[in-house]
């Protein structure tokens, strides 16, 4: 007969510290009850009671997340048409796509990952859907500088910090504007510690999370954080329009055929360059909306984006245009 077998509930409730430690070994480290019992020198019956107490007393909370319904037929059609590694298509709208993107990211983020993140309101929604964890081996890298004209919801520094906090990861910021006045100034800032801490990690990135911005067309308003930020003046926007730009990835404008059309502008950007972005093993883009149809097509044609998360109406529109 073991004393623990008759341990009253009040005695268990009085030991929240050990209950928390047992819960961490069970849920975080994946140890069995028998292994925990041997590890802590107690019976497996007490381990079971402490786990029950941790749940009952609210020391541990189990959260069930409803992953939005997916349209696998559309996803397969997109994968085949654009030779994607993966496409996930939510049957509902933008909110469902953000939740789906969070679920996809949960499966892709591994220990020791180096994650780059761009900017935009869509990505802000995605970050909120990523399941919290505590993994100090993960690094989160800001992919581009910012602008004082961006609100906090779209600011790349804020998004990077929020994602790092959600993952328990180390955060690497870029304390500099997205664009500067000359290539020489860009090169000088690139070597400053406030920029180099992040920029030196660009080539080590294993997963990049980006939005797809759409350039304004006709009467449509800008669907691009790059445009909304105000970092490009009217003359630069007009020049991009003449070059056939339909969208942008991070700070890099491209046309319908996926050609990057503004290398001189990119040369003044404090951001990951196209070739470094292209070499990232997994670039996942999240984008929805009719205004982004041409931009999504161009982004996929560039070959940079290997994974896409969108919604059904958007996927259908992209396929029809393509």
C-alpha cells in the first residue's frame, strides 16, 4: 500500500509547484507517467493525480483550435498550375485564411528554425493565430526596415517582436527605414549593429513569412503595405506602374510574369534581397482578396513563393486569370 494512493485532493491542491513541474515534464517534454515517477522519485499514481490536479486547478490549460475548412480540390489545382510545394485554401474569407495559415505555420516551425517575417495587416492576423510555445532555439528575423508612417498593426518590427514573443524565440530587429536616399547610405547602414544583427542572418533563414502586396490599378486603392507606408513617392509609384508592376514581395516590385522590375529601388532598400529570399527553403505567402488576383499570379510566377495560403474565391480568381 502506498501513501500516495490515499492522498486527499486537498493535499494535491496544496502542491501547485510540483504539479506544474510534473505537467511540464508530461506535456512539454513528452515524458510518460512512469518516466516522470522515476525521475522525481514518486509513484506513477501520484504523478497521475498531480496531472489531474494541474488541469483541475487551472495550472495547465488545454486549448482546442478549430482549423477552418479547406477546399482541397482548389488547393491541388493551384499546386499543379504553379508548381507549388503546398497550397492551403480556406473555404471562407480572410479571417479563415489567417487561421489556416496559423495552423500551417504551427506544422512548419521546428526547433532551431530561423524565421523571417515581413509586414502587413494580413501577417498581423496570422501571427495572432500561431499557437504559443516556449522554444529558445528559434530565431525571428525582421526582413525589412520600417517607416514612421506605418501603424503598429503593419509595422515589421512589431510583427517580428510579436511572433518572437509567441514562440518564446529570440528577436532580431532592423532599426532603420525601409528605404534610404542612396546605395552608399544603404551599404553604410547595413554594417551598423542596429541593422547587421538581423541582416547577417538573412542567408540562414529557414522559413520566411510574407504577404503579397498589390499595386494600385485604376480606381482601386492600394492593397500593399509598401504603398500604404508612404515610403515611395508619387514619381516612384508612377515609374513602377510604367514598368508593369502589379505587386510586391517584402519591398521588391514584380510584374505579371514574375519579373522583378525595380532593381535600382531595391538597391536602396534595407531589406532581404531577392536572391536571398529565393534561396530560403520555405517561403510561405498569405494573401486574399480580388484586388490581389494579378499580384498573387505574379508572385507565384516569380518562383520565390513555394507555399501559399489563401481563400477559395481568391484561388478561383487566380486560376481563371492564369
